[in-house]
C-alpha cells in the first residue's frame, strides 16, 4: 500500500474511491431481472428453419435477438411496464430458432453466443449469417436506446 501511496497522488485516491462508491450505488439500484415483468406472449413461428443455423428444426421457438435479460441490464429496467411489454412482443426483435440453439443462446450477447456455438459449452453449430444477426442485435438496441456497455451485471 505504501508503494501505491507514493506513486499515486492523493487526489486520484479520492477519485477512485468516489468512482467505486458510485459503481456500488448504481449496481444496488438495478432491480434483479424477472422475465414476468416483460409479459411476453409467445406464438408459433411460421417456419421450421432456424434463423441462426439456417437448418430445418423439429422443435422451433421464438427467440429474442436481444434477450429480455440483456435488455433489462442494458437499461430496460427503467422502463414502464407498458414499454417492457411492447419490447418483449416486438416482432422486430424476434427470430425463429431451433429450440436447442435458443436454449444454448440464453441471454448471451453476440460474442458470447458465437463462442458458445464453437467451444462445446453450448450447442455447436455453424451460423447461417452471423453478420445479419449482429446487425439485427445492434438495430434493436439502437431502436430502444439500450446500452452497448452491458457489463454492469458482471460488475455487481
């Protein structure tokens, strides 16, 4: 600690302290994610081809391109119940997905999902068009004003 004190000015110590305190306070104010808060009304896709894999699936589901959990921690927790429901049911954020791929994706962002698709942690598959998926992810986040710096949950 003496080495740090000798190398780092006292004012910087205060700044770091206040930054850490602000981080703790902001983390404490984000309520935990609860899927029920978003009131998603599922429906049967009109295709049996998965958006991510391009493969025909026996069991197909609707996936949120930007997951409800990802959206929650990227700022949706501040929204009214009506806006949360509108987001959850916005078909512009929906994609038909093979059930196994959808469950493997979970609340992953694109980089996590790509890694899981190749490392054995999730269902291994080849993306039909990863760039199209990322473009849709970005478009949804921009449309709803959601943060792209979504590491708050991990920090808390």
